[in-house]
């Protein structure tokens, strides 16, 4: 076998191990009985170790070196580039650091859960400090020559993104959203829905909606879990989960549409590139652009609720559903404390706060014990609210406890990319909103397939974005969308 | 690390790999979307290869040799004995034969499914012949010095069982069941139930029954699948599946009780011996004794239906359920064609037929093309019926297509063991039947825990059976149970 055959055979093996791991994880979050927790932990740790051993084996580096010295076709070149970056990162980290991080994350997660339960940041602080120290070490080990230590962390989630690119965009976005919030300040809010609907009916609705959107149920599923997520277990197997609240149909439905957006991206990745590693998402931000596009741009629009109202009526025939009321209720904009409950506009402020705090910790300006005060100060300044307790403040998210520094920006990168994709699509598909209203989503999904999904990870996400959006300004696209959607509802217009 | 630590660390790793594989398999049979079939095949094959490599590695043999030369405690001695047998078997098979068998089984399964669908044995014959040839090769490679080549195959399912032991027992059992069937010949059969009950209600009933029996739902689950099965994914994680038919509540319930019996055995295995390999079932026959004991001895008794009738009434309050009618319907004895639909008595005749045919093929007296005629002849002689088509005859079971020669006897071994356990238990627990009627199954399960489950695989199943049953005759115990249960229903008594 030559180096290319060896490489692709190994990558196929790694994909199979990753898919097996992902299956165990999906099961753990959906159906696994509680007493299986320790057993499952052992199984997952073993599969991850086997993955790591096979990925970082010296022969993998040898195959890459041999291929780099050869004439390659375009696919081979893209694959070698991708694996070289990952391989170098993986072998750069001393195994002592990898295992220290793994222990710190496990302990951090448990300490965070207990601290949140007790509403007491101090219980989390020492473990968080340990994670911070190790994360800085990790960034130093990986980020040789990088302009900012945070860049090395971003590489894990959004290869190609840098602080130098993101900071000015996030700063502008914060200022513009601030202007918009100032304009609606004191205006009457749309009415909340105030509707109780049984969760069995909501589950049927979600199954229907996911199919209508174009998620292939022969190659995937939708189940329930405490925290909604999407996971690709391999070609032909994409699992979505969601959750339902009896008093908030829009919340569960929003989660469902969001995860379906992720899932349709996974299903649209180029299966013919299996074994090259290129049949994977190009980054978390691009992934998030797919979920946000469907959840927000489509899923909070008036045409969407015109599509949805008769489907609601079919499940609850004794109720009346007005598209206009649903639309208004789905677009209340408020300064609130909790990221995962935030509206389409203020959501990004939550990310801007976290991005700033993560930069400051990586730069060494903040230690774990400084975070609660820094959090409250940033929330006061950026979001305009202060949490009455750590639980609703600095302890609200799991990410830091699991060592996921560098992950948060993906959410707003997703919103930005989605905004420009949407504008481009409106130009390419003039009938866009009437298609949504009719529930004919195939042309829209088709556009995403061609322009995003089928590219896999042949290029970095930023380059895929530029190929599609040309020189569009995603900050401007997002801000103008927010003004135009909420303008009529709040009776304001951009000056 | 010394040899014992190395051995147990490796066994723990093997258990984790086996548990991961079993999770993938469970998922495949319950929730996996259809398009994932190829992906899942690749994942499972990889995990099995990793298992095999790690189990048959030379160091595993070295650790065993070192331990065999040492002073060991009882647990260590039992573990070394168990792994030595398995290891020697595994390394005795040339890897070319292992992979040829694996291919032949995959192809055999597909050919069998197509042949059954088309009701045409010829489509299956060449693949079955290939499996037969390789199985004979396997038996020859493993069975050096064995009294019968079939003994080497039995070892995979019922370590310690031999043709010399089984043949006379099965022969006697066949004769005795024949006498019993002769006695009820021409007597009026109890009425069938003729009841339609919605499957959602049946599913609730099964969940209730499984909990009542003592299956721990914190460490397990009950789901639905096309073919009921039980699988242990590791400590604290035992999964049962069952199926329901609207027009046959007793069939689905029987499957549920049967699988719960398997599942309670798995849950009762000694978790403190994890890592030694001794926390596993001592054999398929013993496993089957647990499912058959609950399904038949308990689950077809009149006291059981007295327990059950009010639970049925709670789910379908508009219906009336008579314990006597349920009991009678559950105990109709008929000469029929299909093993999995057979009653408690004739079931064993189906096994006796297969046992005879398997012995003849292993002895070289029968080739694949001879099996349809030999099957019909044996059914006419042993069961008293002849299949109108291959689908209801020689093609009815999946086992041979998957190379599972040696497996069938386990079912009747299970019935035999269960019969003697039951008689022993009646002596030890005089209130047995009133406990069943009250739904107080804990003392019964407790007896099985102590006498069977907690022994794990410290001894061979036959030795565990003898420890418990002393010099009881399981054939006599089973036959006298059949007469006593059906005597009153059919108005006959043993002469």
C-alpha cells in the first residue's frame, strides 16, 4: 500500500472509532440507565485513547511527509493539509499535559455542577484556576508564532479564525446592537404567547417540522434529551435531540429547528469523500451558521409562522393559532441574564462578554477568582443587566468547566455568516419567502447544499464564507436584518 | 505491574470493548436509522478486530503461563482457568479460518434471508455448504482429542457439556414427551384467548411486569425490537427488548418475561469480580434456564395469572380478565411447525430435531443439500408434522446461516436446568405459589441470586447445576412438571 492508501485507511479507522464513541455519547444522553455512568465512562475513555494512539502514531506523520513531497490532486492536497494541521497540533501537546487537562476537565465539570447547584462560585474557583493554568500552557505549546495566545484555541473550533479578525467585528456588532436596543428602549413589547400545549403534541409537531425542512429520517433520528444536541455518528447516521416545555412551545420548536439545521449540514457533507477526512464540517462557526439560519432567519419569520399555524392547528384542533401573534411572541427583544434563553439580537451580547473575558484570562489579566466581578461588570456594560446570583451569572454555562475556551465565539460567527448567507440567498432565490410560507424548503436547502455543505472541509470556513458571500459585510448584514425584522414590531426604524 | 494486574487490566479493557460493541449492536436493533447499516458494520467490525488482537496477543498467553506456575487464590485460579480455555481456543484457530468463517457467515445470513423470502432452499444451499465445511474445519482444529467433533462447538456455548452427556438426556426427553403427547391426543384443547389489546397498553403492562419481577430499571431498560433479546453492556447496564402483537398479548408478555429472566441473571452477576472475567454467565444453557424458569414455570402458572389479571384490568378497565382463562390459553399443547411459537412441552422436540441434524452434519453424514429431506423426515418422526414449505421448515431459523452450530441445545438444557431449579425451590420456599400470586417475587429472585447468579463463571454451568440440584434428574423433573401442569387442563394423568 502506498502512503495515500495507508492514510485513508487509517482515517477511515479513526472515523469508525469516533463514530462508535459518538454513539456511546448519544446513548448516554438519551437512553442509558443511570447506574451505567461509570461503565460508560470507562468505555468512552478507552475508545478515545485508542483514537489518540492511532492518530498520533509516528507512521501517520511519515505518510503525511511522504505525501507532501509528491504531486497530489486537489482532494489529496486538501486532505494532507487538513491532517497535517491536526497532527502537528496533536503531537505538539506533551501527553502529560493532555492527561492533566483531561483530569482537570472531569473534576472541573463536577465542581461546576456542584457550585451551580449550591449557587457558590468559590466551590468552583480552584478547579477553574487549574483549567485556566493548563489552558494557558496548552495555548503556549500550540501557539508558537501566533499573534495572540487565544488564536491557538480558536483553531480547535474555527480553523482560520483569529483574534485580529474577530475582535473588530465583535466590537462593531456590540456597538450596533447597543444602538438598536437604545431605539426600542421603552417601546411596548409584543405579547408573550401564554399558551400551554402538551409535550406529546409538541413532539409530533417537531417530528413533522424536521421532515418538512428536509432532514432525512432514513439517515437520522430526533429524540429527547436534557440538553439539545446534534451528533453525526458516520455516513447515513445523524442524530438530533431536543426538549419540550408545556408552557413554551416556541422554545422547544426553536431547539428542534436549530438542531435540524446542524443535522442537515451533517447530512449534506460529501459522503464520497469518506476516508479523506474532508467529509466533515469546516468549523463550529460554519456549523452554527446552518443552525442559526434555520432557527432565526427562517424560524422566527412571519412566513414561517404562516407555514406553521395550520400544522399547529392539525395537532391541537380546539385551539386557534394566529401567525401574527406567534411571530410577535417569537421576536420579543429583552436584556436578560441567560444566554440560552436570549433573543436573536441580544444573544450576541452574551457572546461578546464571554469573548472579552476569555481574551483577558488568556492574556493573564484575570484569574479564576476575578471572574465573578469581571462578569458582572461586563454584563452591566454590555448587556445592561446584573445577575442576582452566580447561578444566573458566571456559573450559567458549562463550557469553561469542560475546558472549552475558544468555543463561545462560534455562536456569533454563526450568526454573522448566516446573515450574509441569507442576504445572498434572497438575491439568488427571489421567491424565498413564499417558499417558506408554502413549506417548500427544498430549494433553500438545495442552495445550502451547493454553497456550503458539499464543500466539506476542503477549505477553511472563512474561505468558504468568502467564496459564497463575496465582499459582503456580515456585521452590517446581521444588524440590518435585526432592524428590519424588529422595526415594525417595535415601531422603530434605523436612523 | 505483575502478571495478575496485567491480566485484569487487559480483561477490563476487553470488557469495555465488548460493552461498546454491544451498545452499537443494541442501537442497531432498536433505534438506528436504516441508512446507517454500512457505517455501523464498519464500526462493529473494527471493535471486534481490536478485541481479537488484544485478546490473542502473545503477552496474554505469557501472563497466563506465569500465573499457572504460581500459588493463586480461588478467584485467581478460576479466572486463569477460564481465560486459558478461551485463549487456547482463540489462538488454535488459524486467522485464515477465522476470516473465512466471518465472510461465510455474513454471506450465509444474506443468502438465508433471501432464500426464506423466496421460500427456496436452493438459494441458500451453496452458502450453507461453505459454512458446514468451515465449521467442520473449526471443530477439527479445536476438538483434538474430543470424543465427538460437536463437543468442540458446544464448548463455545455450554463449556463442559458433551454429546456423551446430552444425547441420552435428549433421547429420554423425546420419548417421554412423545408419551405425554400421545396421552392428550384427541382430548379437547383449552380455548385460545381471542383478545385484541392495543400495543401501547401492552407496552405499559410489560414495563410494569418487568419491574415487579425485580429487574432494576436504574441499571437497565426495556425497549422494542423486531426480535426480542437481552444484552449486558457492562456493570449497571442491561438492556432488554421485546415485541407486541395486538391479537396476542400472551406472546409479547411471554417474550418480556423471558428477557427479564435473562436480564435479572445479568444484573445478578458478581460485579465485584469485574476485571476477572468471572462476572459473566457460566454458559448459554444456564442463561436460558433463567429465562425459561420465569417465562414458563412462573409465567404460565395459574398463580401468575392471578397476579396478572388485576394488572391487566388496571390498563384495560373496560375488559374482564379471568385468571383461569388466561392460564388455559397459555397452556395449549400442539404439534406445530415453528420453534419460536411452540408451547412449553413440544418446544423441546424442535431442539431434539436440530440437535440430531447438527450431529449428523458434523459426523459428515449430511451435506447442505440433504438437509431439507432430513429435516422433514425428522419432523415427521419426532414432532409429528411436516412443513408445507421450506420457509416453515428447514429455513425457519437464522442460526445455521450465522454459523451458530452448537447453540440450539442450550434452549433445552435451559428447560432441563430450570425444571430441577424449580423443584428445588419449591422445597426451599414452601410459600412459593402464594408469593407468585401476591406478586412478591423478591424471595424467588433472591434464591436464584444466591444459588446461580452470584456464582458468575467461577465454575462450569454443569457444575453449578449439580451444586444446586444435587442428584436430581432434570429430565424427570421436566417431564413430571409437564404432566402435572397440563394434566388437569387436558384431563389426563401419567400412568
